[in-house]
């Protein structure tokens, strides 16, 4: 399993380390340093086995390469996965993060990390104790640029508007029905932005506490998690984990477009054609979800002001997605193929 996954992958390297004190596996996948140091978040969760953790890390790292390349941002693609054996006690978790930071540090700038599913800016502060200066998105208190989720949500929101402009000739969200899957860090902010723009937002999350909080804070309606695919809507926005668009769920969709921020939404490469056959426009996840990584890296490594970073995220997502949708139409290819083509031009030896 592991050998097959690594042989099929075209990335540069995978570093694995078994953390004996906690029994966790650390996997750092470096897909490409062609455009700059490999950059991507640290995902911390349980996996069935090491092979599953490696498979997730290599796919996520590849996604980061495309994110940066398609938008023309000077970073490469990488991702780390910490496969934990169940929930850890807070002190064990902290010491694991410090050992992980040491490993990041030893890579000497080949890989820069940041938060992702299961980690936070507070965790980045801990990782930076040993991993500095290769840790992005530390808290403001610690001198970092803070949470990356708001910028990711802003970029995704702009992506949804761009999709509406393309489909309906008008980027207004007023009265549009948007179903958001996942009310985590990014999903919640996105729901807020959509609601304020006058959209009719419905959302779901498997975490009942999160559902209760969002209903109370934002006054939007929730759906049972297994019914999000069947809900008639203009836009379906996957903002939870990956792999949600597959043979079974695509059949059930009753939307005009899929536009969300979860990484690796398509279960297999064929699923984008399945969406196309059903007449559903797919906004590639790696275009919509660039906001967090771009804004934080821009502020911390390129000296952007926070407001400037936000504006650049908005312009970048709108401009990139508009190009991708136009190219897909011109060439009669899927939106993913068009986005990959733009990314590949930059990644090719003659590209920038
Ligand atoms: N989780 C972010 C992503 O998937 C990764 C990131 C955040 C990288 C912040 C750098 C800084 O794009």
C-alpha cells in the first residue's frame, strides 16, 4: 500500500517519523519546491493506519503545489499529517508538537508549516518553540499573523461570487440558496459572509455543538449532515473534509455549481467529468482555498499589510477563477483540467 502510493506520486520526498512517547506518526510530504519552499498546513487527526496517513499527506501536498502555482504565488507544495492514536492529554500533545517542530526545523526551510484541520495558531506557537522560523500563522500575541481561516473564507466567498457571475451574469448573492457542508473554522466565517450578503444559507455539520453555536450566532437554518447532497440549491459548498464528491453523492446533487474550500473534494479524478455530465459547474478547490495560505504567508514573509493581503486574496481568486472558467469553455475541458493547465505552465521548466 505505502509503496504503491509513493511510486504513483510525483512529489519530491516524504519524511516519516514515529513519535514513540505518544504512538503518533508524523508524515511530512514535500510535493514540489519548484516555485519556492514547500508550504502547507499541519493536519492532526486519527487515521486507520500509516498508509492512510501517507496517502492523505501526499495528496494534500500536491493540492498545495497547484494552489500556489495556479495563483502565481512563489511557494511550493507541502503538507504534514500527524496521525494521532486518539485524543492526547494536553501536555502529551504539546510535547508531540515540540518534537514535530524539531523535525520541521531540521528540514532547514525546505518545508514551512501552518495550521490545518485539527491544529490552531496556538498550536503553531508551540511548534515554533522548536520549529522557528519555519512556522506560519502563530498567534498575534506571539508575533504571528494569527488565524488563517478568515482569509480562506474571504477567498472562498469571492469564488462563489465569481461562479454566480459566470452562471447567472450577476455576482450578487442576494436570494441565492447556498448549502455549506461543515461549520468549522472556515465554514463558519463563510456562512457569516454569505448571510450578510443576503444569501439563503443552509448548513450542516456532524458536530452538534458547532451546529447549535452557528444557529444561535448567525440565525441560519441547519440540515441533517447526510441530506446536504439532496438539498436543492444554487451552490453546494463543501467546507469539511475531502473526498465528498463521488459516484454516489454526485448523482444526488441538485445544485448548479459546487464551490467550496475543503481540500481534495473529488474522490477520484473522474468525478469532475461526472459533475460536468450532470451540468454542474465545479470551481476547483485549489483555486478557492488559497486565501489563508496566501494572506498569512504574504503578511509574514513578504511584508504585506493585513488589509492589503485581504484585497490581494479577493483579486487573486476572482482573476484566477475567471481565467479557469473561460479556458475550460474555450478548450472544452473540465475546470480542473483548465486549472491544472494554468498551474503546469508555471511549474514547467520554462515557466516562472
Ligand atoms: N491550511 C492551509 C491550506 O490548506 C495551510 C496554511 C495556512 C499554510 C496558513 C500557511 C499558512 O491552505
